[in-house]
């Protein structure tokens, strides 16, 4: 497993992050101003790419496209001095958001050798009430924006 973080951003940057949908961006715009000083490094749409054997016959020029097509993407990967936040932004977050952030944390751990603790955060406009107890049991912080 490897990670491609992409370009580093500041939390002070108020533009539309790469790969972020308009619905997610509206949520991000409401949440981000309250967290500008929380992080030293921010990456959007960070790719988690498995180390796999490519199918026979894949041309070298196709490897990058293949990797990008199978990669899992973290909406926001945010580094603070004491921890790393893996953030999933989701309109009407449900069980798929829980599964995504759980998987991203596991894959992030495989891809990096960081000693910093990770925190899992879902930022949403409206969480499905059924996910609240599961999120609590899995130490996933649900924040409404």
C-alpha cells in the first residue's frame, strides 16, 4: 500500500478542493472556518493505492491510470502536531460513510509509518440516526455542519 497525498494546502485557503463535490464543498465551507488553526498540513483527495500485480498485457503507460482508477481517496487528510485526522465529508451521512472512514484509517496505517495517532471524523449536514451508536463504538467523531 502506498499513499499519494498530492498538493499541500493551508486550512486558511477557502477555495474549492480538488475532487470535492459541490454538496461536500458546501458542508466544508461551513465547517472549515472554525478549524483554520487546527492543522499544519492539509491534503485533499489523497490516494491510497494498493501494491498489486498488474494484469498481464498492461502497457507501462497504463500503470498510472490503472492506479488512479483503483485508488481509494481520503476527502481530507489533515495533520496536527499531535495527530492525523482522516476526514470524510458526506451529505446525509449513513453507514457507507462509516465504512469509508474505517477503511481509510486502516489503509492509511498500511501506507505510512507515522507514529502519530489517527482520528476518524465524518463531517455531514445530516447523519442517519442509526449510525450514531456505531460511530461512538468505533471512535468515529461525527460533526454536523
